């Protein structure tokens, strides 16, 4: 299993719109081969910071999804005009300790 954590900071006050986009997400990833789960989280102390945590059977399954047209379509509800703080945008690949 691999856990992919994406972190980003909203730079233009659209936090509520981002939260709603996660709530209304189209669920396209739910049927991707190797997909296990997803969680969208926000920082308790700074609501402009978001984390997207996905779990996959392996890194190849994530890469297949990430490079797919379906992944691109899954971003259809990203709020128009959203700006992110590039210095806070980060993707981490985490492995369980076994």
C-alpha cells in the first residue's frame, strides 16, 4: 500500500469554495484500479491549508490514475479563479511500516 498526501494553501480567500468542491466531488477516483480510500482535511489552526490523503494498493496504480483523462475530468469542480500558494503545494508518498 502507498499513501499519497497532497498539501496546498488557498491564497485568495476561496476556502469555503474549496471545501464545497471536496464535498461535491464527482467520485471518479472511487472506481480507479488500485484505489482504496480518500480523505480531504483542513488544518485546525489555518483553514487556508488543505490536505488530500489517498490510499492506493501501490505506486503504479496511483501514477496510472494521476496520468489519466479521468483524473483530469475529476477536477471539473475546482472553483474558477482559485489561486494556490506555490510555496505550500507539496505531494508526499508515504509507505506503511511493516
